[in-house]
C-alpha cells in the first residue's frame, strides 16, 4: 500500500497565531497595493480621457455658438438690405409717378392724391 504524504498542518501556538493574522493582513495589503496602483492608473487615464472629451465638447459648443451668432448677424444684415432696397424702389416709383404727373401738367393737389393712393 502506498504511503500517503502526511498533510502538513501548521503548528499553531499562541505566539504564532497572533503574528500570523498581521502577517497575512500585510500580505493581503501588499497584494492589493499593485492592484490599487493599477486601478488608480486606470482611473487617472479615464479621468484624463473624460477631461479631454469635456474640453473638446466645450470647444465644439463654442464654435457652434459662434456659427449661430454669425448666421444671426448675416440674417439681420440681409433683412436690413432688403428693407433698404424696398424703400429705394418705393422712392424710385414715387419719383417716376411725380415726373409722369408733371409731364401731364397735373396740379400739385392731384399729384398728392395720386401719391396718397400709391401709399395705400
């Protein structure tokens, strides 16, 4: 019959039992510290990545707001130009009407009547 290897059982004495938990705690702490360090590095990298994404988003948001501001200014400029062109066309029409009425020898009262009709 083959002999079994005797199982090694730790001999626990009072002095050893008190020292072992602290040693195992130290071993556990030392085992955790590289993991914690690695986790800290991962968290730091993730934090940097998120900071970069936030900065990029803020930059894109600022550009979007600038584009909207420029578009708004462009629209207001076009509105002003259109209004000025309409006023100019109205003045040119009035001038032509006045010239035509003077050419037909209409009185100033009749000219005013025609202009009043033109305004409505």
